[in-house]
C-alpha cells in the first residue's frame, strides 16, 4: 500500500497563514483523495487553494490538501495517512523516515499564501478562469513564478492549476503527464466550476487560534534529512518555520546556481535534468583527458627527435663549414668575418627547437642563453658543437611567448638580439 500524507486544517483556525476551514465540507480531504486515485496517471499531491479577503486584499490560501505518495515508494513499514499535527509527536521526537523533496514542498505549502494582485501561476489561473498545465522542465523553467520555481527545484515534472469554485486546485507529479481534459471536467464536477461571482471578494474571515500555532511549532521540528537520523541529544534552540523554509530555499538556489554555472562550461548537454548534466560533464572531462594525453605524446616524440638530431649535428656542421669557408684554410678568417648567425626554428605546440650556427667568438653559447633568458622561456634541452671557428647550438625550449605567433617571428627576435 502506498504511504499517504495528508495535511488537514483545524476547525478553529483563523490565522492569516492557514485559513479557517470551518465552512469546508468534512469530506474535502476524501474528495481530493478520490480525485487522485481515480486518475490513470500518478499525481503525488493535490492542494485546494481558496480565496480569502485580508485587509481588503484578495488572497489565495491553503484550504485542504492530500499527499498521494509515490508510485514506486522505498521499502519501509506501512503507515496510515497522518496529519501535520501527528507528523511530530508532542515531545518533539525526530522522525525515522527521510523526507523527500516533493514531500517537503507539500508540507511547507500550508504556511504560504498568494495575493491575487502580485501575480503568479495561481493568480493567473484564478483571474483568467483558465487552465494552466505545465509539463516538462522546459515549460517549468520558462515560467516566471516563485511557486513554479520551487516546484521545479523539488523535482516536479508536471504542475497543473485548475480554476474551481471559490479558488483553484493545484496538482503536482514527478512524472511527465500530457494535458488531460477528463481531469479538468472531473475536478469541476467535484468542486464546482468557477463563475464570475466566485471572483468577488470571499467573506471568509480569519482570527487567531492557538491550535494552528501549535501545529506550526510542530512543523518547525520536522527536519529534512538525506539518509541519516537526527541525534536525540544536544538540541539547539528552535527556529521559526519561516527561517527554516528560507534556509532550505537558499540552499536549493545555491545548488541550482552551481548547476547553471556547470551547464555553461559544458559545450554540449544532451538533456536539461541534473543527472544528464553530470553525465555529460564526466564525458567532457574524459575527452579533455584524452586530448591532454595526445598532446603529451606529441611533445615526447618531439623531444626524442631533438635528441636524435644531436648525433648528426657534427656531420651537418662539417658540410655547413665547407660551404662557408671554402677549400682554402687561408681564406677562412676572411670569410668568417662576413658570416652572420644562421638561425633555424621549428615550433611544435608551445615548444620550439632552435638551431643557431655562428662564429665561435665572444662566447656565443652565453649570448644565446642571455637572449632566451630575456624572452623568459624555459630551456628543456641544449647541446653545442664546435668545428674550427664555428659553433652549432641546438636548444629545445618551452613556454613560447604569446606575442610570438610563428617560427619566423621567433627567428627574427633571436637574430636581432644576437647581432
């Protein structure tokens, strides 16, 4: 049997927060229960909001509600339907069961009221006398209303507001349910359709009641826990229901804002729900890891090539010297005076291989190191070879400056500073 949780109102209540149901039918809760049980789709709860005139302001306040439970509830001992007054015992002992998101959303509804002039989904359905049916995260997310935002934050997928006599009927479900006019017709048969006279100010008046005050104090003691039981000792000072609900609302807003930030950095999102977003994020992180591994492999190959080039640098130097110096040793000094540094650059990603061929005069190795120091680059590997009056230097560097975009730019910078 599904567990049912019913929030019923007091016959002596007249608080501005929870309306007096002295004039309501005694079987109003049973009517809501019958309506939910007779539907082909699973609705988790139903709330009847009725109009009330407080200080010349028309307000929709809680009249009655019924929590239908879950289609596939977790395994736990069967319990009969209870009211908010029975949810916490007189001594304030904590509950053993975990309160779900939709249960918490339903339990906090009796202390809320909505002024018609302030707008919102309840006011829109009441003033326009038209059905409001929101199904899916897109419809809920695009509707600008605090009630709808709270419903979406608590996991609801379908929210329906039906105008009825002297108020509106709200139904919520964790499932996607398409628009069903049979439900609307049955609600109008059970509660009566809205007429023009229903939109006039209701004569219902509200006064103070100690019974409702005690019920609010009991509701304050209901702590929403995720998988753990509250301790029996060292209880802190009681907080008001308003503070508790506000803290819960802020926590959920903070969590939702972080999900929005995460959604903005993930380049592709398959679905808009949180579980799909987390799955897409994990896939994106794994993709980035594979790209990093690929780049690291390319860098390793480049380093191996640089090491292999050291073995053939001497033979290449001999060929270059023969071209520059000619066959005559007597002319070598005359030719060397005309030799300018020869720089070759090969860039791979953020690394570069630099080969400098110049005269072995005035410590060319130190001059090249000073140039690289001025460019603020990291040196990973360096070799030098000499033959006669020439020196050949091979250097592998990291962190190529951002202002240098090509191999020619880096080559020109090194040549200018060496000369």
